[in-house]
């Protein structure tokens, strides 16, 4: 009997202890169960409303041999924007090949005026169509000046060719330097031409009619860009280059005319080797 009473007393005591400890255990319990959960509970199935209209997997083109087609078509506006970002390649001037050099030599084109930097050929005396025109002796057709080509071979005297070389080396090249890769070609507006000054009736014979003048309208650079007298004179960096070229021609040439001289020269430089009593005439 005593044993039963003691057993019951122990059970009652243990129950009281557990009852008192229950609030403490509940207060320290974690908010979520520590049991592992399935992937579906963590990453639920995507809702149909968020699914794309078409599959993003590459589609095999029929008959392409396994080539993958474009996934998303690019609109015309996007294509034009991408094209604008692509670098624009400028035409590269063609250099004189060995074959062309041989052809030049066969045609008598080579060093002239006893200067290896002047490339051209000697030509017969140029007859006068008008009184005061013509070149009696020493006429040459100039093709190239110290590596700079003439867009059109120009007939002139050796003195004029040498003056042009001096201007190219000490004027034009120094003004342009490495801009656009340097000068490739001089765009010739006029060389020898038997006519009066500015084509005016009754005027004196132009220096062009004596082989002493050349007109330059632009310079073509190595990268294909052009410095134009008509377009660039007085404008920005190229305008400053042209002004330096114009100024540097005064000395090698006796007459230098540009856009500021008159309306006849707004689109080119006129250079001639005429000599004036008061020195070079430069406008």
C-alpha cells in the first residue's frame, strides 16, 4: 500500500513540474519548423500569367542543316541605330604600284627640272593661240610633288614647279601635319590655259597662259577626307590650316590670291610666279 502511495505521489510531482515548464518551452520554440521542406514549397510552380508568349529555345530553320535561327526579330529602328554605331570606313587612296611606275617610265614620266622630288615629263614648246601666250622652252607636265600627287597633271615652267614644291613642303605639309594622315593629293583647278585674266575680254593675258600659274581648290588627305577652299575657308580647324597655307605661299610665289581677294577666287587659291616691283602681291 505504501509503495502505491509513493508511486502516485511521484507521478503527481512530475506532472506539476512539466506543467510549470510548458510556458518556457513555448517561449523558446522557433517560429518555423526545422524539418526539411520539399522544393515545391520553396520554388512554387510558375504562374501561367508570367510565362512568355513563345518559347525562348532556339528554333531550327527548315533545311538549314542544324543552324539556329534568330530568337527575337530586330526592329528596323534598332537595326538603324546599330548601323549608326558601326565605324564608317573612309576610302583609302590608291598608291602608285610598281606596274604603274614602269608604265610611267615607259611614257617618259620621271624626274624633271633636275629635281628628284618633281615627277612628270618634258613637253614640246606650247604654241600661242593668243598674243602673249605659250611656253617657248622648258615646259613640263607635272604629275607629283615630293610624294603629293596632282589630281590633274598640269603644264607649267620649271620655275613654277619648283615654287610649288617649296610651298608644298614649307607651307601645306606644315599646316596639315598628320591631320587625316597628311596630304595625299592637290586638287588642281587650273594649270596652263591661254586666256585673259579672269576670262575678261580685253584684259591682259593671265599668268596661266604663260605656264607660270596653278590654281588649287582643295587638298585630299590620306584618309580620303578633303580640305576645301570653298567649304572650309574661315571655318574651324581646317579654315585655320587654309589660312596658314595661303600665307606661306606668299614668297615662293609672286602672286597669291584667295577667297578674300575677289569673287573670282572664292573657291580656290591662285599661285603664280610673276614678279612685282613692290614685292609679292598676296590677297
